[in-house]
């Protein structure tokens, strides 16, 4: 092999480097060079200078040359003759040459301990020229010698001077010297560079970033041509053609399929460290302040002059680390921040906050920097953090609000402000997990007892304590609020303009207590609650939501159904899941449940659907849990049991059972009843046996749990236990003045239990009582009572009672109860000898129950149903559906679900008359008289 035949460069690292390698190849290919060659290779960090030297060494060794190699570093810049020792104290030199120069090298280094490096070189000039360099030049005359020095910008001065002596002899010494250095935009030429430029053997070249073609070729060699076509543009954007960054991008893609901080980020960080302290400081300031920082702002942050900052930006841009003075990938600033020492990071954030405030920036821009500082002493910082936290809560950015409020609490010096901030912090953490805010609530309770909380904060504290089973503490705070209100009324001193109306807010809360935690409620004046939302505030602030809660609660406890439904609709129309306000989630839950209690399941479901469509991203865990629990109850009452289970589980996943506190009765009750209706008794048993707080049974939420557990007992043949739960519901509801069948229909449930125990008299008395109290808005409660009243009626009256009940339940979209009523109706027809009609009705009942996934009811309806019969029903269903057009099936499906003709027309963008025409054709094809007779299987078929 001749000296010019080296191994090819590995892996494509030296793509587009042929021009720079050409002088090396030419010199090595010359069989008898008579002069030397000095090649200075400049390049930005990551440009591939070290890889270039590696390729030179491979070719030199392949050509049989003696290789002398050294690497300079900032840490050894002040080590005299350090580079010289790396080059010439090496086994690569023949033994006789090393024997001649080693003593001289030791003497030089010994002299440098007591003298200046320049003086050492001058005093030992003769020894350097004749005893040290002469053996090297004599060796080069007979054997090719290649000297490689990496990063000469960090070379010690003594080694520089000695190498210059060698360079001056290159015209007669056939020696190849390859040097690399960092290319810097403002580099000034040193005496070393000036001396190099004087010699004809000197050649300077530069490593440029890779072109798009070069980048594509490099990616193709490592990942294949298909990957190169797919990734080239993005990788070129992220790397700026920097070979080092491109190499780690390829490696990240090959190993992980994404850009990673451990790969790309660390490579970029290494480039910054090698670029010098000024560049690193500017990059850190950019990472803290943001990419849009101007040179002037960066200069302020780093205590540097603008020229230094502009040089650093230009240096990073030329190296491919920046594009338009911005980091090329989001991984970059994260890596720089993670590497920044904590004290330096805090200092930069503090300076950034002060700079932004001086520029008049909004609080939302300043607060992120203040939140990163341990303690901010400037007086203005507190108001900035609180304002930014309020803005974050308004947009449901709860985690951000918690950060700002926590920073504000650390920096607060006023005791009054500290309690106010801690109250806001508890409120924010409540949105993430109520249980996590408990540590704040207990401290706030002590503050309330000492009179350090304002009226509104104390009211909100009562609600939070009650939710978390802290009834004793809540009662203490309530007593203080009532005492303060009584004193204010007795003094009759008017409140200053703009002050909150404390009696009105306390009154709204008292109404809420009477509806939700009745044992703690005080005296509520009759008629004090508004009957409609006409006078409600137009803004969605704390006054609106608390007033809504008072109106809704007052309507429920006074049984003013129309006003309650109107308030519920109004409150939900004002709701925005993307914004947060105190009491808003409680008002939302109460408004949805008010619609449910009033039997307006369709409207409640539509509200849930529209709210979900309007929200941006995921709301806070608390919002999501409350929303899921309400929707689960709606789905349960509509008979959509699998969907109810899914929503109920979601409610308990976002906020754990312990975090639900007393309100856990709502989602637990929904899940227990849904599982029981579907025959999933193992799942229901697991929920019934869970530990629950005793205080739950002193709240409205406990009614849901007791009623659901009663039906679980009923389904598992424990009628005595079931009756106990149902009667407990009745006792509590009467005691609390909250005896609304829409909350839980305890009378009809208890009547079922009495019937199973054979006590018809007590069952009949309860059914008559429910029929007597059921008003026009309690249609579902009336239907449940009519179904049971049929048991006590003559055989001829039963179809009329059951038919009326079925019509009500179908209109209310209560599918499960509809299936039970249809089951009883089929038995009544059968008893009257109307067997054909009975078969039609029982099939419909089975289909409705099957849609609900109510397996026990399905088995009860058709216990002996053979495979042939099922096949016949499937054939009947298939034939019926095949007779309908897609439009007819779609409209019929919506009609079965309870939509009016006008609602169907609005959703399908057609006229009501068109809807009526389609339904008329459907009735004719299916041989039914009206929409109430449409088969239930159409519900799940949308055409």
C-alpha cells in the first residue's frame, strides 16, 4: 500500500470534507516530499475538527508515517510545554530520538517552574533548536512525520513558541503539521497566527456546515434512503448542518424514534461549553428569559456589553445552535436550564422579572420568573404573583396558579396577606385534589377562629371542610360567621360602597346547607330566595355562583320546581369549563342535579354534551370529577348503565375516594346501582364494602348511596336490609324537609321491599303517598307509583295504569324503568287473555332491557327463550330495519331517544314537516300507531 492509499472515512462523518483533506492526501501521496506543509483547519464547535484529525491520523498511519498527536484543553493552557510533551514524549518516536530529546524536555519543564514561560523559551533557545528540534527534523528527512494538534486556541504559550521554531524550518523539512482551532467571529490574530501567515508552507481552510445534500447523504448512510427523505428537512432545521448535532439526531432517531434531551440536548450543551464562558452565559440567559430576548436585554441579564452578546449570538448561529437568534429545538433551552446551577438560575430569573417589570410587561409574563426565585423581597412582586394566579385560575391553569401562589406565600411579609394567599392556595390545590389542600384548610380554620379571614374566605372554608368530613371545624367557623352577621345586623351600620353583602352571602350559604348538609343548616327565612334568575349578576364571579347555589337550594327545599329549573338552566348557560371561579363546580353539580331531580334528563344530558364540546383541553381534576359524577347519574337514570359505570369510574379516578369526602355518596351510589342493574354483583359488592365516611349520611349525597345500596340488597335477596336503607332515606328526607321523590324515590323502593316481604298494606300506603305528593314536575315519580299501584288494582285497570306509566317513562327517557313497566304490562295483557299483544310488549321490554345491558331483567323477561326464538326476533328486527331508508332509520332512532320533531329538524337541518312525513312512513312500515310504540332497538340504529 502506498502512502496515499488510506482507509475510507467511517460512517459518513467526513462527507463534504474532500477539499479540506486534499492537501493532506497530496502530501502523503508524494513519495519524496522536500518541503513541509502546515494546514490550519478552522471550524465552529461540532463542525467535525476532531473527526477530521482522526481521518488524518488514519491516513498517516496507513501511509507508514510517524504520527505525533496532541490535544489542547482550557485546563492545561497554563501548563508550560504541556502540548510539547504530548507530541514528543511518545512511543511513536524511535527510541534513539526519544533518548536525545527527553532530557531536554525535562529541563525545560523544570525551568518553567521558576521562570516565566517566555523567559524559559528564550533562555533555552539553543537547547530547543539543536538538542530538541534537530533530532525531529533529521528524522523527518528520512521518514514521513505528521504532527497533529487539536484546538490550538487552548495551547500553552511555551509550546506555541517551540512549534513556531519548527514551522520556520518547514521549507527544508519534509514534515506535515495539521492544526485545528475554534472559529470565532471576533477572533484577533495572535503573534502565533501572524508568524504562521508569513510562511509559504502555511494553508488555512474552514469546515463549513453540511449542505442539505450532505445532510441527506449522512442520514442515508446511517438510516437508509427512505428515512433520509423523510427526516432530512427536520434534522437540517434542528442542526443547522452542524455534523455533531446531526450525528446525535440520527442516533436518537435510530434508538428512540424522537429527539431526546440525553442525546441532542447534551451535544448542544457540550458545544456551548466549548464555545467559551461568554457564549455559555448568553445561552443561559436566553434559556431563562426566552428566545425573544434582544441583545440589549441579554446584556442586562449577563452584565455584559451589547457587543459581547452580539458576538456570542453570531458564534452560536454560525455553529448551527441558533436560527434567527432562537434555539432550534425545544429540547435545547430545557437542557440548558437543567444544567444551570440553582443559585445562578434564581439570579437570572430574578433579573428577568425586574427587567420585564421595568418594561411594563403584564403580570402573566413576570410571574413565571418570580415563581422560580426562592424569596422575592421587592414589594411589587406579591401583587404580580397574586394577579397572575387569579388569571391562571380564570383559565383553569391550576398547576400554574399553585406555583404562583406558593411563591407569593414564600415572599409574603404581612400576616393578613399571608392568610389571604393561603386561602387562595388552598382553593387552587382543591382543584387538583381536595385532600391535598387539607393542610392549608386546618391552618385556615385556626385563622378563622382568630378572626383573621375575611367573610367570603370563611364561607368557602366551610364548604371545603364539610366536603372533607371536617364537620366539627366547619361548625366552629359557621358559628363565627353567624355571630358576626348577627352583630352586623344589630349595629345597623351600613357597609361601605363596594363591600360584599355579608348577610346575603351567608343567607345563600344557609340555603345550600339546608339542601346539602341539613343538620348544620341554620334558620332560613321563608320566601327569601329569588324565584328566577332575572336579577342575577351578569358576570360569572363569586357573587353569581353563590347566588345561583342559594337560588337552586332554596328552590329544592321549598319545592319550587319551575324556578329551580329556570335557575339551573341559567347557571349552566353561564358555565365555561375553561374558566374557574370559587363555588363554580358546586353550582354546576347542583344545577345538573336539579335538572335530574326534576326529571329533565334530556336537558341535563344536552347540557353535559354542549359543555364538553365547548371546552378547550382537559379541565382540572376537580372539574372533571364533578362533571363525570353528574353525567354518570344522568346516564344511570336514563338506563345507559355501561356508560354510567364508565363515567362513575372516571370520577373516582380523577379524584380518589378519600378526596371526594362526604360527596362520594353520589358517584359510589351511581356505580353500585348500575352494577346491580347489570347483574355485576361482584363489582357492586366491592363498592358496598368500601370504607366510607360516617358524615356522608348527614348529607344529601348519603341519600344516593343509601338508595343504591338498598337496591343492591334487593337484587341479592336481602329484602330486610334493603327496606332498612329505603326507610332510612325516608326518615332523613322528612326530617330535613327535603322529601323530594326526584332525589331518590324511597317510597316506591320501600314499597317493592314490603311487597317482597308480603306486606301489601304498607306497600300500598307508600304508593298512595307518593301519588299524593307527586306534582306536575314529578312525572317520573308518578310513573313509578302508577306501576306499583297496578299491583293493587283490578285486572281490567292494570293496562291503563301501566300504559300511562310507560308513556311517562318513555317521554322522560327512563329506559330501565320503562322496561320493567312494559314487563308488567305484558303480564297484564297475558292475564286478560291478550296473548299476542303480551308477546309484542314483552319483546319490546326485552329489547329495551337489552339496550340497558340489564341482564337480570332480560333473564326475567325471557327465561325460556330458545335460540330459535332469538333467531326469529333477530330476523324480525333485520327485516324491519331493512324496510326503512337511512333517513327514516336516523329519524326513528332520534324519536325513540325522546327528541321532539322540532329538535330532530334542528339537528338534521330539515323542516319539522319533513320529520313528520318520515315518521308517518316509519309507523306504516313497522305497523305501529305512534312514536311511543316504536321498537326500542331503533335507539341504537342511526342509519
